[in-house]
């Protein structure tokens, strides 16, 4: 229901953060800890209407009467956040092609692959993801993989305003569970994989809850793209069958709509043969060069290729976009001038991504000593503290545990829990300061873990190209792992 006597003022936007309200916004009174002071701040900033639940009416109605703002009372503010913004922004999804990508690992890489392909086709593309958000008007380093619904719709509207024809989105399990993308029609919804992650009291209480949340992406998909290499593939395909069209992809899966064969390394890049593009293709398929290391990235590339084809992009742009690919902080290779040390910077931070990364590195450099620098985020995904050191141990000669987005936890406690799960025969140490940890890794690579016939590999994991560290309620500026690698890899004298 709505308040009856209000000013007639144009509604031009939406917000749920009183600090970010613009004149003309509808303001959503969201959260269990919501206070009337937040609404007063929003009204002072120019909000012309606000949405609240019945429990807040008594405390907020005086502010509505005082300001002349419309008060909309709803059963669920979160549902209203999914339903109102598309109308406020005049359904920008009708003018922008939207591709959503979900999975336990690979979302960011697949999204950047698709963006690179779209750009190679001469079109412009927006991006919402864990690394960056860029809609043609706003561009910034992300702090959430998928923002709340009012922000999602604002970014899509900005894409339309700035002339961008498409939006590529990473879609997190939290976004699917908590209605951040509800009512958003995906032209293409992509499912990369599923693994055990994000299981904690504040995320998903069980794997089943996590998995069911992921599968919801197909509820609003025109075309579903499914990687046949995922675990639980039968359940994924069953959920994807609700889409108007189903496209499957896979490595060495001839039954797939698009599939790859003969995956091979070419320097620090990957090459493969692509099949399924047309009925009269040669038996060898189309040769595709992927300008990024890690043979596991072929699955990500196949998903990006399938999505690109579904939005009308041809093979020439696909091949060009993938060959010129650079994903910030994903399998970025930094080599020392003397060739003795090779550093790989990657965002790998969960069990599935660790398993893929470490096995791929060992296949590429079977004789090389491996030193890994990583931590675990505070306040969530507790299982990683056991899983990550156990996944890394069979491939690592040394593990160094460092600070990684501790939030409200003691980072030393987090690192000690990681160390507790290291097998007895794997050397490890804790160096909380990330720069000092990178120093120590390169020093050990030159002095302790050396094979005269092969370079030593240093893996800097989880932070990638990020320049913010989540500490308490703040995001504190830091030097990125990629920057540290470039600055320190050739330093021979250490403090």
C-alpha cells in the first residue's frame, strides 16, 4: 500500500544506501538493523519515495508526512528491490543483451573472455563481476561479485545510455539466493561447474542450499549453456531444460554442441581444436589460440564461445578476442630476466580452482619446484582452511600463508588454521604481511628451492590484480599481487 498525500515528483533512480542517494531516487529501507536516521538522510539527499515493510511503518510514517515523499509498504523489501527498479529504469534489458555466468570457479575468466570476444567484434560491452564493474558511465573495482538488484538495474540502464549493446555478468550464488537478479531475463545463462564452497553460517548452510541457489540461474534464461565437465551434470542439465534453448560444451565431449580436442600448450598460451561450429567443418575442427595459461581455461573458453555465438558473434571475432585475451590477475605470468623464476598470479581461492591450477602447473612444469603464497578469507567459507592446504600440498615444495581479506577475524588465527591442515611432510610458514610473504617466496625460489634444469614456480594466489583488502568494515588500499610480482621478481637483495 502507499501513502495517499504526496508531492508529484519524478522518479529517476533507485537506491538502498542512504549515503548514495541521488535526487529523484526511490529509497529501499533494507536490513534488520535499519534505522529511521537512514531514511532521513535519504530524504535530505532528494529521495522522492521510499519502500518499507509493515514493521517500520509506525517509525517512518512521520518522515513521509514531513517530507511529502511517497511511502510504499510491501510484504518484502527484497522482492520489491527486484521488481521496482526495472520499471523505474524503463526496462533497459529490452535494449541490452544480458549474459549471466555462474559456477564455483572460472566466472571472472569466462566473463573477460566473452568481453574480449565482443570487443573484437567491434561492439561495446558492460561488465559486472568480482574484479571490476564497468557500464560505460561508472567504472570501479568491485567489492561484490553481483551487487544488489537496484545497482544491477542501474548498471544495465547505464549500458543503454552509453550505447553499449551487451552486459556480461558474473552471477554469484548469493545473488541467486537473495533475489539480486530475480526478474532479470538472461539472453544467455551459463553454468561452468559446481564444487563444495561458500558453506558457512553466513553464506549457505549446506552444499544442497548452495547448489540449488546456483541452479536458479536457469529460471529466467532464454538460452542455457552448460559445461558437460561439471560435477552433478545430470542435475544441471535437468534444471537447464526449462530454458527455451540448451547448448552444451565440453573438452573431449563429442556429444556436446561445441567441444574441444587436442588441447596443447604453446609457450604460455593454450591451443585447441574447436568442433561443432557447422555441419560441414573439417574433421580437425577450427584451431583456436587462447592467450592465457592453464589448460583448465579451455572449459571457460568454450562457455564464452557458446555465449558469443548465441548473441550473434562470428568465429573470426571469437578467435581474435581469445588470442588477444588478458584477464587481470588470472593466470598472469611474470618471468624473471634470468629465467630462473616464473611467477603465476591467479585469483584461485577455493578447492576446485586450487585443484585445477596446481595440477595444470605441474603438467606444464613437471620438474620445477613450486612455492605457493595464499591465505583464506575471514568470516566465510570455513572449509577452505582445511581444503586449500590439502589440495596444494602434493604439488608444493613450500607454502607461505599470508593475510587475505580477514574482515572481522584475526588473520593470524586464519593462517594458523590453514597451517594445522598441512600434511606433516610439506614445509610451510606464516608471514602475515603480503609484501613480506612475496619477498620471502622469491628469496626461497633463488636460494633454497632450486632445480638447475628447470625454473622455480612461485604462485601468488587469491588476490590477483586487486588493490583493496577487506579489513573490518573497510576496504583498505594495498599493492596488488601482480604489482608485487613485477616489482620484486628480479630483486636479488632482500631486507
